[in-house]
């Protein structure tokens, strides 16, 4: 048993079976402790996590500055409502907007940020009768109704209709399709700068700039869903900075507060005033605990030179997997941008997850064939080498299977 464990994994699984709604497919392991890129289960087994917190734990587990700041903050204020000012919310808004643009609104998750962004775009377009939104096939924007409607994947829509009216979908990289969907009632285009859940799909080099042009020529807003790509994931503070295409609205969550639940919308000075008092709110949004964690995350990114580490380790992953692609015909394509890593196979990728786990490495597989890694941004060279050795051995083994 790990010293942090109260009971075995199986004993916890038994409690879940009795009391927790079974809407997730879970691995049969109860996790009890983490440090950096390593995590331990109740039985004391250690794993190298190349997908920590589904992309939320950008500084790994228990990053010291974050732990300290959270501990300090809880002794003063955990939560106060947004009918008051707090230093922490002002400071975190300044930290984000001074590195991007505009003004911030805080919430608690990615779907909530996108829900708010869609409302803001509609509020902004309301006087002109604009309410329609264009999004992209294989996108993922969240599970609440506006966000899941924007998520252009039929599997997420089955059984929950009717969906929200006014959403239209275009294939990624298809500008003609986008132009055809635009009409006088369209208020915004929403897109992930790199599609995450959809399979680490990187848009064509000029696609985002062209979308901005279409949006602005037609009096529409461009929304970037940076829930996954924001907060240094791609090697710049925000993903849009990679393409030098600033959106009108930016949404973030996941790593924003280093793993503490936190979401945000950033809107330009022109758009932000459309969110007037009473039009949108979030009870827990911008709470001092999440804001302190967010500030500690920003400070750690600066002080630990995280952007540099993303560039170094990203290049290492890319070089390695491109080499492996030469060796293994089961690898169809390697897609890497910063610390978003996708290895697209021409065979099902799911078995790789369990095989890596047996060898002590945690990875993800999305869209049936894409091995997806979202490592902590402070992962070390030794950990990268440890991880790619295991993933490569597993892929070699899978390529030999009849
Ligand atoms: C790009 C993107 N948008 C939105 C979401 C939804 O975020 P959350 O699960 O915090 O609601 C996700 C989650 O994976 C995401 O990757």
C-alpha cells in the first residue's frame, strides 16, 4: 500500500459501484499521490504520466509554488462572491490580459467558458439580429448545451436533442465551406487553434488568419477555444500567438490554474462591454483559491522557464516519433505542436493505453487511432526519454501482432 492510501484500489472501486453514476469508463486503479510527472496508485505502483489530468496539470502533480500559494490562500479566503472585489482576481486578470489582450471573465471549466463566449457573441450581435455560430467537424468544445452543440461530432449529440438552434458546421481547413455557411444572421466562428480531442489536428498554416478575415469582413467575431492550447501548452502563452492571429474572444480552462478548477474568457475591449451586469455570471467564477493558483501557475511558467522547456521537449518528441514513423508502417502521421503530441496509427490505438500502463506509463488514445500525449510542461529530458522508450516498444510490439 502507498502511505497516502486509505484502502486498496478494489475497495474504492466497490464504493464507486455502489454510489457513483457510471458515466465514465475508468481504469481499475485508484490514484493516491503525485509528484511532478509521476503518480502512484493505492498499491504503491508508480506511473510516469504523459497525460496528467487530461492536460490540466501543466506543472505536473503537487507543484511546490502552487501548493504553497493555495495553502496560504485557504487561511484567508476560499470563496467570496462576485459582488465584491478581491485582490487575487484583479491580479490574475492582469497577468492574463497583459500577456494577451482585452478583459477577462472567470468561470470554472472549459465548457462554461465556451458557453459564456457563445452568449457573449450572441449578446454582441443581438442588435443586428445575429445569432448563428459556425464551428468545425471533429471539434470539441464541452458538454453543456451550447458547447456540445458547437462540438461538431454526431456521437456527442446522440440522444440529447433537440440541440441549440443556430449552429452550422464546416470541415477543418475548408474556407469555401465556411464562406457558404455565413449569412446575415451569423455572429461568430468558434475554433480550437489545434483540435485536441478531435485527434491533435493542426490547421493549415494560413487557415486561422483567413477565418479572421472572413469573420471581420462579415461583421462577425472570431472565437478561439484555447481550453487546451492556452497557458503555454503550445510554447507561447496562448496558442493564437503561434499564428499571430488574435481572436475577438478567447476561452481557457484546463491548465489555467495548474489543475485547480478554473476557466476564463478574454474578450477585446470592443466586445467585452456586451457582457453587461445581469447578463452572465458564475457563482464560483474567479474565487480567490483558483485565482491564487492561477497566479502561482503564471509565476512558475516565468521563473522555471517553462516556455523554453516546451520548445526543447516538443522538438525531442517530434524528432523521436518521426524517426519511429520511418521504422513502423503502422504510424500514419505524427502531429506535434508544443506539448500536444498525436501519433496517428492505421490500426486501433486503444490497446496501446493498457500496454503502456502495464509498463508504468500513462497515455491517451483519441478518435480510435490517435495516441495522444499532453505531458506536463515541466517534464524533464529523462522523463521524456523514459516515456518514449515505453511508448515506442509498445508500438513496435503492436506492429508485429498479426
Ligand atoms: C478544446 C476544449 N474545449 C472545451 C473542453 C471542455 O472543457 P471542460 O471539460 O473543462 O468543460 C475541452 C475538454 O477537453 C477541450 O479540450
